[in-house]
């Protein structure tokens, strides 16, 4: 595996997801599956770059928001899970996970990788962009959902990808930004990912608001949180 930067995010370059996608994934004309697409931000970005994209998510609230957003092309959104992708064998150019792999149940992570191998053509790309359990975004939200353990576990599973028919291409670490218009928009996004969080916000409203203010920086009327990302790219053999 080519190591382009330190696995420690401190000192990592500031990059946008769009920069990384253009550099590593060559999306123009590719058939791409965005697994755990959420509200469809990355799905729409890939579509704008010329890809034919299907966003898949198991969450009803997330899919409602994805479908309600203005379409930028021929992107589609369907309900589904990573371990049972609705595509034929070797019919996809790229499978990617943006901030979603660690949300898959632990017992299904290995199956999700095997399923990606099934649907990818030979030479196809499997890409993971996973948040590092550190930094302002993580510290702000850990009261809602402390993902330290599950992110570490997911990374250990990612490191096993070459064992099931892939070649490791590169690992990079970069810092991007999460932006929120307000605390209310952050809460809406967080609870749409997992409705169970509604009760957490009710119980800890004041403390979460304080963390939201403390760990953010403000610019152009938005609340900005630095988010370190580890990217891992593999090629199907």
C-alpha cells in the first residue's frame, strides 16, 4: 500500500471531498454505488462529475431528504443495505463508502466487503472515506454518539480487504470541513441518521448546544467543524 501521509491527522492537508474524488476515483462516465448515501450530498457531487450514481441507504428519513433535494442529473436513491447490494455480478465500476462503513452492524462488515467484490468489475475501485475519532467534529458530537470503538473496529476490517480479492492502492489522511447553518440544522441531520438520537437531544440539549458553540468556528453565518478523514482505496482483482 502506498502511504501518502501519516495516519495521524495532525498536519494533514486540508482537502475537499471533491478534490479526493477527482484525484483517486476518476468518476466521469463511471457506474458508481454510493453505499450509505445519507441525504445524497456525495451522490449528487459524483453525478455532477459525470458519473452514473445510485445512492443506497437503509434509513427512511435520510432517503426522504435525499429524494426531496433538487436533482442534478440522473442520480437515483434506493433503500438497501451494504451486505445485499441490488446489482448484478461485476456490473459496477466503483463502490464507495463516505462516512458510512462504520455505521454497518459489526457482524455485517465482512459481508459488505464480499458483496462489494461481487458487484465490482475486474479492476473496479472500492473506496472508504472514514472519519478519524479525533478533532472538533468528533469532540462536539461524542456526547450524542461516541464512535471511538466502532471506528477503530471498522478500520481493522478495512485492513483485511486484500484478503478477499482486492489490491491495496493507497491510504491518505486529510482534513475537511462539516458546515451547519445552525444548531437546529445539525440536530435535524443527526437525528435523521439515527432517530434514537431524538431522546439524547432531549435529555442533553443544553450540553450539546454548549459543545456545538465551543468546538465550532464561525464564517459567513455558518458553524464550521474540522473533520479528519482517512481514505483507503482498493482495486478488485
